[in-house]
């Protein structure tokens, strides 16, 4: 299956996408000589920041997109390296002082099982920090699923559904997994975009890539056009366009 992640398209909104990363990184307690695993590292720029800001001894950035890793590998060195693999397949050996993930775990299903696997990757006293978008109840996600249903024949019935629990359920899950300290919060980031059309470009770099993998180029463009047509009816025509974005940030220590 083709790799549809596009580093240039994804980083078109790098400033906006980086804000929750920095907030999550600030939740981490720095310790000397940490071994860090960053799940869903993307282009590696933020992973590099995390590695240097906490003065980690070793950081491994994992991503399933070779396109993203082509950029990330230019940053390797001084204890930082990158690996190709899927989060759910647990491809990086060993245990870590910090398992970190910014806007990636929502792509993986069965979070109770997944979080148990990630908990098992921690050294005694280790930390877990993750951020996931919480936009499933918003038109941007609802209309993508509706558009997929309209293209059911071309997609073979495929609909991308992200798995995101409530903040309360994440808090309960961390408790059940033995995190003796934790912090879970829902935060709304207000992004000022050039126009409402920019929201479509935002999702072309993330959610819609799942549909791009399933469709030929011409059909995918028809899909995006139809999605945009539906979405524009729900968004106010303002310039600049204020785009509130919900995210769940969580941190725990065992």
C-alpha cells in the first residue's frame, strides 16, 4: 500500500501542530541519562527537540512512513536515531525511561491493550506521555466518514475511524495500569488559519491520507472536492478563520 504521508503538506501547519507537542514535553520530568521512545515521530524535528531538551542519552523515533523518515534521518546522531515500524507491532526492543507519543496513538485501535503494551516498555519509575486529537464529534471528522460512505464502492466499504477514549477513561486506564501519578487534561487550541479552505488542507495532511491510500489519484481528488463541498456548508466564511481544535494530553509515572 502506498505511503501517502507528505512531509511538506503535513508541515504546512507546523506551528499549529507543534503547540501541543511542546505542552506535552513540558509535562515530562527530566532525569539524567534517559532512554526515550517517541512513537509516531514524523519528520523527526520535534523528536530532535525532545531529545536535546531533556538531554536524553538515547532516543529512538518510530514511524510507519518512510517518506517522513527520509527527513527525520537527516537529524540522526548524538544518541538520536529513527526506525521504521508500526506502533502496534512493538518493533523497538528494550525498555525505556520515557514512552512519548504526540498525535499518533489515535491511528491504533484497542487502546486498553495498546496502553498495556506501552506500560510494559517502561523501566521502573518510567514515564508515559501522549497526546491525541479529540475531534471525532466535530464536522471535520463526521463529514469525512459521510463522504467515505458516498464513495463506498470505490473504497470497498472502507471508513477511517480513529480510536479516542474520553479523558475520564484515559485517567481510569492509567490508574488500572499502575501509574501511581498521572495528569490527564482536555485542551482546546485555537488556530488562526488563512481561511476555512485551509481546514481542508489541514486534513489532507492527516485524516484524508487514509482515503488517499485506498483510491487512485483522480478519484481521491473527487473525494476531497466532495468533502470540501460538504464541509464549507458547516464553516463560517471568515478570513482569517478561527479553528478550535480539541486534544487530550496525558502523562503518567509508574
